[in-house]
């Protein structure tokens, strides 16, 4: 599972460099996110712009990361592709996570942008 992170303004932006977050990579995703966010200050923004598929295990992994970061950080999501956005909407997870149209919108403080 390839994830990269960069500090931008007062946020840590984590880019998912894969097309899928599914059962095959869910554990790797959680472990890598924990490593990348350990000791981070400020906001955590997960850029899902390259992800075209998330299954229930992938969704569970993202929720697990959210719980790991709480209450110190709130995991924000950005750049959801239509299929991934649909998964979050159908499971009502779009009411749990702050979702931004893009990383740029998240950094500008824009609200939900799906």
C-alpha cells in the first residue's frame, strides 16, 4: 500500500497512491496511516483522488484510522471519485467525515464538496 505524506500549511496531507482500498490492503493501509500520522500536529487530510474502489474492508480501515486519530485529530477526506463518494453516501459515512471536493478546497477551509 503506497501512501505519501506532506505537510501543507498547518495540515498533514496523506495521498493514497493506489486505485483500491480493499480487503487485500486494508491492514497495510491502517498500519501505514498510523505510521504517517504518529506525532502529527494540526489537521489530517486523506487525499482519495486516485482511489476508484473502496469495499467494506477498506471503509472499515478508514473508519479505524479515524478512531485511532480521535480525539486529538479529525480525519478529513478530499477528492473522492464518484464511485468512492457513492460508497460513503450509501453507508452514511458522508455524515461522519468532513468531505472536501479537493485538497485545495480542504486547505482553503471549504465545506463539504461532493
